[in-house]
C-alpha cells in the first residue's frame, strides 16, 4: 500500500479531513503535529483500557505504542485513546463489584462514541481485564469497522520463596489470585497464620498481566483468537514478555490490510465463529462468564446466539486442556505448550471446528491453522482423542428453578460430584451469605442460595468469588452447593451455579424459594429443579412482595438496572444490530 494512496472517498475519516469545509477540523490535526500526508491517510483508532487500577492493565500503554508503529508502517495514521476498566480482583467481595458487568457496556459505549465522534476508519483494541475484553470486542462488532483485538497478556505465576513458613501445598504450587481468596478462607478457619498470609499476598501476583488461570480474562483472550478478531497465538505470551510487541506491530499492520480489503468485524464474527469460540471455552474449562459475553457479542452482530446455544456446544465438546482453577496449569504453561492454535488443531481433528471462518489476518481459520506446527503435549493440552473428560468443562442447566437457564463450571470435578440434592439455605444478598460462611452458620449438604444479585436486581450481577473461595478455604467446597442469579468469577471452583434466570428482581422462581426447599442440581443431565409444584409456585408468587429495593436510585447503576435485559441473552442494554437502520462505516 502506498502512503496516502488508499481511497478515502467512502471512509468515515473523510468527514473530518477532506474538502475546504473541513479546514477547522484539519487545524486541530495540524496542532498535534500531523503532516499533510498523515491527514490524507486512513485514521485508525488505537483503543486501550490502560489504567493504574491493577496489573491487568498496566502494560497496555506500552503495547499500544507498538500497534501504532505497525499502523504507520502500513500507511495508516494511528490515533490512540483510552477507556475505563473495572478490575474484578480489586472490585471483588464488596460494593465495587456492582460496577464490573456494567463497565462492559460502558467500555463498548465509550469506544463507539469515540470512534463515531472522530470518524476513525478502523480499530485496534487492547484490553487486559475480564469485562474489558468482551466490551472491546462488542464495540468492534457494533461499529462493524475493520478491527483487530489484542490481549494485554497474562500475569506470571507467583512462587513462595524458599524457606518461607507457609503450608506445604502453597509452597509447591504456582500461585494465582484465586489462591489468595482461598487463603482468606483458610485464615478465617484458623488454618493459616497472619504471617503466612502476609507472605502469600506479597508473592502471588509478581508482574503485570491479567489473572493467570483460565479465569474470565484468559477465557475471553482465547475467545478472541477462536472468534477470529485476534491474530493467531497473540493472546499467549505473558504481559511482561517484550515479545508481545511483535504481535502488537503485526496487529497494526493487519488492521490496515483488513481496511484495504474491506473486511469488517461482522465478516469475522459470524454464527460459525461464535460456535468455534464456545468450543474453545468448553475444551479449556473456561469461565462461566463466557455464557454471558458470547451472546452479548452475537447481539452486536444481530445473530441469535443465547445461553442455551452456548451450552449446547459446551455439552458435546470434550474437555482436554488442564488449566486452573479446575486443573493444574496457568496461561504461561498453555503458551509454552503451543497456545490456542494447538488447542484449535485438536478440535479440528475431531471435526469440531468451522475452518472456513475469516480471521484478523485475512486468511480463513483453516489456512491459519495449516501454518501451525505444534502438537498437543499430553500434559497441558491433551490429545482430543484422549480427553480429560468427554464433555465440556462448563455445563448449562435448565429446569423449574431456572426456566431461562443457568450455568456451572464442572472442569476438574468427578462425575459423582456433579449431582447434588439438598435443602435450600436462602440469603437475600452476597454479604449475608459471606457473613454466614465466615461464621460457619451453614451445614454440610445444604444448597446455599444467593438471590437479588442479578443484572437488574443487584444491580450489576456481582461475582461471588469471596464467598466461594471462603467455602473452599474451609474445606467445604465439595460438601455444599451454591446457586445464584448473580455470577461467579472465572476463578471459582466447587459446585457453584450462576446466571439462574429469570432473576429474582424479575420474579423468577429463585425469588420464591424458602429455607428447606429441596433443590436438585444434575450437571450430567443438565437439570436444576426444586421440589415444588406449579400450584405452590403460584401461591408463593401471589404472596411475593416484589423486587427488593436497592440504594441505587440514581447514577450509572440506576441507568444500567433500567436498561439491562435477560442474562440468557447476554445482559445487554440496547436493541442490537437487528434494530439498526444505518451502518457506521457506510455513513
């Protein structure tokens, strides 16, 4: 491509760079040092979620500079901007978690508004923490511009220094933030000293990067490659590795190639590519949050792909990648074993991949995989022919307790652990449940119910990692079950069912439960039910006082609660591509 020679007559940036009427606009561009040549080139948004909130985001700024080098090398003019992030590890276990899922929508909205307001022609998006990944991908699909996604990379595993006085099981493992939440449970149970907790918190997170297990960030990073928005293997290298910069440069070059070929985000994100992404989530034992984010991304493209569709794919996908929290290894280990491309090669061997999907490189997925020489190592990535288990690490559930579905991660659980019947112990919010767990005022064999934590009822659909990790730390993770209309962290383990829909605030069955109701969860059959008749439900519904009032009567969370839809459909806040009457790129 020759500098400045790409025809801009049909690109959005012509509205701010071309013709005598745009002299005021160009004066702003000259004020920032742009040359005539740079103004004549396509303007490419380089969006990052950089901030100083957490290690997940701290390396994004440096990587963005490499993206800009790639855009410039391919005759584009990069324009860097930032958006927000709410980092779940910091927000976890308190009121801050209400902001997490709502931030996904804010990220997508602010990227959209920035791109529209300044008429950028293409987008490279960099994200590092849980909701920022789907939020950035949602913006790409919503705008339908040529787009390339880049993950900021995972954190390095933590190690306890030699001779430190900590329990042996902590001393020998690769540490992640999940271990810290579980250490809190051990500490509350009196099984971990103040001094040992102090040692662990100082070494668990030793570098920049997102949480190292197959939690939500790494799950959605794998999705970015499988869905085709990210270059092959770009999600793998840990954040501190300078080698990440080569992927950033290549991504800047790739978006210019997509622009030249007019390959847009919705050419990449199709029903088939969404199915590929769900396969990769299942076979890696990924986060249940993918059951929320994949439908939301599909919504931006106008594709019907809800929680049930995701779970149908999960059900018949083998689980063969041994990653924390259900397994043994972390993201760095997966990268060293060949990364997502080798995982997808194994899926291809089983006929479980759509190879004709277009990718960020401009190639089909099959063409891109043909270049990958790595093979399953049998340790981190097992051969698909001999999987860890024959069904996916994440399972969908449905029944009279969840007519709109629910979801549970079963990676690492034995078959006998995947069926549970017990009496309900009902809590009206996460704080009440956490206090009960802390005080051990619950019993083995119970099903802990946390309601009023859905997208609208919370508001914000909080994650319950503090509670589930405390249960695990007390050694009760396999002795009780937990269900909620809220969410679980990708780091959650144990028999924990989330996304129960309809949520309590919308009058779902979970709102009608009482202490002692017998609940059965069967992850093998995909069922979740309570021993109540339709008549009993109707009686309780008639006596139901209505949705619990919250303190969020104004501001962003109030707006979110008014707009947010069903969890089954991705908890989205606008009508989506089906209601569009124009496409941004064609204005």
